[in-house]
C-alpha cells in the first residue's frame, strides 16, 4: 500500500493503526468497550461524554439524603424519650482502607464543567496548596473554548478554576483553583513499584457522588488501552499505557487518584471497559471490574510541562503501523511497519517497511496498540532498543526517539 503521510506529531497515522488490540468496534453488541469515564452534571439527563467523543446513554438518578445536624441520637421507649451522645469513632488502623481514605480525601476535588452546550463532571487530584490540580483532558476540554470550570473540595468549599494546560495525547490536564492558598496536596507515589495483585484504592465522584472510596487490586500493568479514535479514519488514536484495576470506577471518577496502601497516588483513573448493553437507548454501562489508570510517573512528566508551557511533548518513533497476524493461528504476533517517516528516528535506525516490531525496550510488542502505548510512555529524545523480524530473522537496533508537542 502507498505510504501515508504521518501526522505532525510523528505518531502512527490512524489509517494504518488497527482498532484497539482485542477490543471490537462499537457496533458489536455484547462485547467490551473502552470509554473515558465522564458524566454530565444534569439532573436525570442523558449522560454524555462531552468533547471526549464517547456517547453515553444511561440515565443518572441523583439521590439526595438529608442528615440531621444534631450530634445526639434520640430514642423513644413507651412514653419516655432519651438522648445520648454519639459514640467516639476510634482511629483507623494504620495502612487500612479507612486510614488511606482519611489521608487522601482532603486532596481530592470534584470538578463540574458548564458550557452553553452542556457540561461534564469528573474528579481532580490536588498537586499544590495554591490550587494546582491534575485531572483528565476529557473532563475539562469542553470548557477550553469558554465555559465555567468549578471545583469543590472534600469539606464543601466551591471555587472557580482556570485551565493551565491540556494534553489530548495523554488525556491529562492541569487546572488551578482561583484564590486558594490552603489546599492539601496529595502524596505522589511511584507506579514502577506496583505489582499485579497489590491492593489499591480509587477515590472520586462516580455518577456525581463526591468523596466516594472504592477498593480493589492491580489487575495488570502496562495494559495498552485505546480510548479515542480507535477505528482509524485519519486521526491518531489515544492509547494509554495503563494500570488495570478491579477497584470500582464509574463515570465521574475521571481524573481521580488510584492510591496504594501507603496513601500515595500511583495512577490517574481515566477509562473503563463496559459490556455493550444499551437498555436506555444506547451508550455506556457502569463498572464491570475492568478499569484503567494512567501511571503517575508518566502523568507527572506531563504535568511539569503543562505547568511550564501549557503543552506537553511526547516521544516520536516515526512509523505507520498496523497489527501483524500469524497466518496459521490468526492471532496478533507483532506490529507491522507499513510506512517509515523519511529521516525520522526509525528510518535513521534502519527500520524498514515490512518489518514486524516485536520488542520496544523491555516490553514485548504484540500488536499496534502496544507499540503506540509504549512509545507514548517513553521519554522524548531517549534511546531504546527495538527488536523486529525481517524475512523470518530477528534483529535489534538502537533508536533515539524524537520529540513533538501534542498541542
């Protein structure tokens, strides 16, 4: 096939990138789908994905409960009424879910975006006392051209926020709450120490229910997950190099923290897999125990650039790709190079059209999504080892990646 023109950012052209590895196209019913997790803040309205492109068709009922302001408990026995003081709550054991939740809740905010076209709702992670907050791009992008971004803290304070910078490629954004000086920053951990099976906690505002805490485990690491533009059509897909978890996350958890049991943020909750069942006229169902978070090490690199310039850079390999399929088993067996950018990193390293890339650094490459995810997660201008198969023989080469801004 003729070599397509790579996009400006240097990532594989979407026309030559297969749909997300193993995930079916949207029209397939009864199968898994990957959605950014975002909720429109409208009472009893259809939930829509805003600028993310995800169409969500579930009705959301907002349940309000009224708590008594009294600190006493009254009871009536026969004709007599008694009043007793509420019991003292003992401190949570160190390292328990309750202790971690108490530590992190003050560092998590709810985000509501309002525009003339509607709005979105999500969660944010406090980065600094003066109001810098990390969230998902798909939570706030609707307000990029005008609108209101409001944040509400765990103790009920609400304030306006401004967008500092957005990065559609990583689906991350930084906003700043205006006029605050006393927010509590979250402790930042290191996702590179995570192990499959390790317990984690998710905190956020699923379905508009702020200050919600759920728990689970790390189900998988380095999971390539395509969340947007996954079927080609000329736009570079957004593929996350994700932490997979079974901690319950739902629309509205977007941008909230995935936390280890030491109370440190290890990921940014971003997407969920759902079954394509549409009982309310189409769209996204809720949690089925398959959620995805952006590793915090990748996120914090992007944060620093967004805070400094409003934009972020990403590594460039300079190839157009699609899945390579084993002719006998009909299973993906690598990433087929269908075009090479002249003078780009791959070209300079000797990669050619027809090569099947099977290794990127220390990662096994099984399909095009895994190569895109690995490239996006790499540090721009770094050098990595590429393993590939050419005419049945295995080869390796050193590639010095390029760098390009996604915004």
